[in-house]
């Protein structure tokens, strides 16, 4: 969560897989979502870990 209370989600993968994932998130949390911004970034970087910050 960001300091203003919004949630930022970074997803890496094939375009079709990402679209399916985003659709599932939107369906599951439809009552809590008030907006969505997306940005495609093409890099050679691959994520190899997952971290929850509190």
C-alpha cells in the first residue's frame, strides 16, 4: 500500500497471462476498486522474489 492508501501492483509475464490476472483481480475486488492505471514497461529485468511490506 502506498502512503495515500492506494495499492500498487507490479506484474510481470506474457501479455495474455497479465490480462487474465488483471481481469480476475477486477472481478474479485470489484466492490473495492475505484480506478485503475496501467503502464507497460519493457525491460530485461525479471523478478525472482516476492515481498510484503508492512
